[in-house]
């Protein structure tokens, strides 16, 4: 992490937010609502939190449209 941060700040002149940044396996981290699978051929998949958020939004909107309630 230290070497990557040093490269980004000195060479590319970018700011690194240490609170948001982390170094971990790609299938453990979430980036822009997606994660990767841990296979030989990695694939993108939608993150679990993104799916939960979408389902809760759909649930509330579909319940509002029910005429019998």
C-alpha cells in the first residue's frame, strides 16, 4: 500500500484518500457496485449490497402501486 501511494502521489501527482483506499483480493473488494469472481477466468458480478438496495427500492415502489391497500 505504501509503495502504491508513493507512486501515485509523487509520479502521477494524485491525491490518495487513505480512509477509502485498501489493498485486498479483487474478489473481496467492491468497486462501483461490482465484485469479481475468484476463478481462473474472472468475471464481474453485481455486489451483494447493490442487489439488496435495488430489491428494497423495488419492493417499496411495487407496494405503492397496489390498489387494494
